[in-house]
């Protein structure tokens, strides 16, 4: 029986960065079939309008594998097209520009290919629940390339080119595809084969070190959710890694993830260790841990508001502080538990989060609940005022998890912890199928907390939620650490660090000039009247450049500061006569 929907994907033009995609619809609706590209991809909460990369689209009748008459396509909006009424099979052909190195879209050149199906494959509206067939064609312009994906195989060759299948459009877009040549890292975690494919590294990866760390991390995650059975909710898992000069990020899928990292983050054979190198590698392992944890939390334990995903509009949830923040808590905690980092390194990473949040005045204006809801327009569309108006539901959410964990332990005499809440949520809302379990609401989360702790905990929980989740109070992490016998101290800032902290500006190099990108509320720069997009010309009559900026601040550290800056190409003068107290940064107190 022919599949009702077939996608044929051709990596056609590497130098022009174009994929060609043929869509065969066996039974288009007689009223005029609607076709649509998603406006966003699950896991990245911003409208991206992938259709902007469609260069051409056309349709023909398709009988016995031959093109027939042209069928008119009417563009309904920027994402949607409608076929003229037609009975019988139709072939729709699109050409998509693909030159985005991020984990969200598609990329193609002579050296590598990567794509999410949401960037290339039109959804056939009204038939998105139907099984579909996917044919990935081998490039005609190169040899030695392979295909790596978790899409279920139907008939493929040894390089992975051939026919795959998906049970629905939603499943289809949950399997990213990497094309090209790779460095492979393989391991087994609780009888489940795991694979990492790396492109762009340039040097030979230390696969022994990396596989050992990743195996320990993945073992820890599986055991965390299923401590008795160590049963994983997938039968394979793939990490797709693109190493670049600058970049960081990940996107979760049911049984795979796409990662972007700096080349310097990866471990290489015979490379000397250094504190900065080890920190960068820990960051990479933390990214792997974060996205892997999402295989349970987000992909299988899912916000009720995301069921089902509506790919043509924003899907609002007030729970991203939980789904992303608690994942951010456990990503590092499970690095510690899997012995990939030391306790000291774990605590330093925790304090790094505390210091990061303290630097942004927006934490006093926006709750993590509101930040979650506004992610589409504020968190994912950062601008010059973001530090003054927005709190990170990732960072503060992780500290909420830390504080709640300690609160639960204290309330239950250390019999229970946040781990028990997470496992209960997995039992109630998780799923071993490809589809997620029962959607999670705020009420469901509270119910799990109170089930673990008892009804007597309700007042404490509600006060906690009111202050830190619905409210904007700072989480007393330093005090909580002290209650556990962990001492911290304020970092001794150098003169330069103090001045930069007090000044409160963030800047960028613009053609050799220093351009202000952000000015923090209540900072000396704001009091002086400096603003984003001002271009600094001089400081106390000395020319300012991106390279001498810090030295000049240090040179004039004890004097009033006079800035000359261009604003809208007009030269203005700004004065800073005094100093204010710098923002405190905390570090572990060494005995």
C-alpha cells in the first residue's frame, strides 16, 4: 500500500546552500489542500517563520511517477499555501535556502548538512496524523557522506541513505538529520546504544574520555528516573554535535538532541589540560546533561499547554521555570553524582549562576512565572533593555529547584527530596511511548510536592511559590549554603572590576569603536545619561577603543570621568563624578 504522504529530500546545491524537497500527496482534499510550514520548532519558544527560506514552490498532478498538469498554488499567508481543487495524487516541489548553523533550522554546504524537518517539510493540514514516508537522497556531487538520524528505518543502504518512516508529522519533526562525515563516540548505557556524531571539530577527539563521561552521565539520568529498573524510555539515543568557533546551545528531541558548541569545549587527544579548558569541557558536558534530561522532562513530561503543539502560533505556558529551570538544576547535579565534576566545581557552578542573576536588575521586575509566559517576546527576543526588564527562567528556575530541594529535605527530616517529586511526576505524567504522558499544570506540580511532603507542608510551599515563583524576591542561596555548612565569601574585585561593575555598561566592537549595547538600571552610566547605541569616542580626553577601554578605566579610577560619545551621529558629553558600591560576587571560602 502506497503511503499517503511521501517526502523526498535532496541535498541539491551545496554552494548555494539549497535543499530540494518533493512532497507527494496521494489523496489531497478535494476542496483545495492546505500546506503549511511551522512557524516555530518545539523547544525553542520564538516565532521564526521558517517559510521565509522557501525560494520557490510549485505543484503538478502526479500519475504513475510522471508529472502531469500544473496545479495552481495560492499563498494564503506567509506560511500557508492552498492547492487548487484536484482529485488524485499531487507532487509539490519546494526549494529551501539552508545556511543557519543553529540547532533549530537547516544547513548545507560542501562539508556538512543538517536539518530539522520542520524547516524543509510542509505539513499537509488535515492529514498531519497520517503516517508518512521520508526518502533521503544521496548527494550526486560528493562521496563518503553518511546519514545519522533516529528516524525509523524502512529501507536504507550502509551509509543511511534511503527510505525512513514516521507515524505522524509531529513525530517526523522530532528527528533531526545530520549529513556528511563524522567523528563517532559510542557507548552503552543500561543496554541502550548511544551515539555522538561530531562535525567541525578539526582535531581528533579524545573518544575514550568523552565516552566514559557521557556513559556515566547517561547512566545517572536513566537510574534517576527509574532507580529500580534502570529502564530508559527509548531504544537508542543520538547526540548531533556541530563544533564552531563561537556558539552554544541545544535542542531536545524524544531520542536525540542537536548541540552547538565551541571547538575549544571538546576534549582532544594529547591536548594539555588547563583550568579554563576543563571549565569549557564541563560546560559541554553540562549541555549534554541538560538536553538528555529533557528526554524525560519536556519531551515526555510535558506542559498541558503544549498538548497538542500548535505550530502556527505561540503556545503559552507559565511553567518554563520548571521545565527549563529544574532541568538546569539537575544537569549539573547529575554531573556531580556521576563523578564527572567534583563537589567544589559543582558549588562554583552554582555560585556562577547566583552571580549571573545578581547582575541583572530585571530580576526585581519580572517573576519566573511571567518570564515563562513572555518567553516568546522577551526572553527569546533580547534587546538593549533585557537585563533591566527580564529574569532568566533557566537561571532563577535552577535556584528555585535548589532551594525547594533543601526545603523538602528539611521538612521531611531528610527522608524525602526533590528527587522524589521528579520521580512522582514521571510516574504520573511520563510515558514510555513516543507520545508524551498526561499534560502537567501548575496544580499538578503543587500536588506532587504535597504528596511527597504531606499536607502540613502546604503553607510553606504556598509562601515559597508566592515569593520566588509568582514574586520577584531573591532566593537566599548564600544563606541556604551556610545552613549546609558551606561557607562563601564576597570576591575581592580588582580596581578595574569594581569600576566596570559600578559603571554598568555592556559593549561591543563596532568597526574599531566601542559601542554601548546595554546600560543597567541605577548604574553610574545610566545616571550620567549614557544609553544603548552610544559610541564612545574618548574618556578624559584619551581616545577610547575596544582594546584600551579597560586600561583607561583603570588609569582614571580615582578621578571623575568625562565621556565624549556619538549619539545619532551627534557628539555629546557625559559626566560621572562619583562612585557607587559594586555588585557583590560570591565565591567559595577556602579554609
